[in-house]
C-alpha cells in the first residue's frame, strides 16, 4: 500500500469513527458499542498523530514508523478504554491500574523483542 493511500484511508476511518462515536450518544445502544467506537476513534487519531510526529523526528523507513505508530495507538486505546471499563464496573483501584499498566508494558516489550526489524 502506498503512503498516500494509507494516510487517506486512515483519515477517512478517523472521521467515520468519531462521527459514529458522536452519533451513539443520541441513540439507545448497548454500552459496549460506545467503548468500541471510542477505541476505534482513539486508535485512528493516535496512529495518525504519532505517524506525523515520527516522520518529522525520526529518520527510519516509513513502513517501520507506520507499524510502530499503529501498535502504540492500539496500546493507548486499550489503556483508555480499559480504564474506562474498570471505572464503569467500579473495579478501578490503584492496584488494578498499576497491574493493567504492567501487563500492557510487558506486552509491548514482548512484541518489541520478537520483531526482527528492531534488532540492530
């Protein structure tokens, strides 16, 4: 996929996901659809912003920067939506929050060390 096509698709998905998230406030839907729309909106927005930031700061291949930005956006979205779900079910405590952060950090570490593109 060409970079221009990737960015156009990402921007279209970004706009659609935030429009769906905004529309869900006016419609009676199951609660999980709100969190799914929030997850999609956050991941697409964060991926786009981090990709732009990484292309201006780092001198790595664009395909590597886009995959890193996408992976980081997924972790960030899992973090925000996970904390929101913890709060909704009244199970958010400092211990649960720290354990959730540790689990996400370990997953990021695992994916980073298993990917051959990051090895020097």
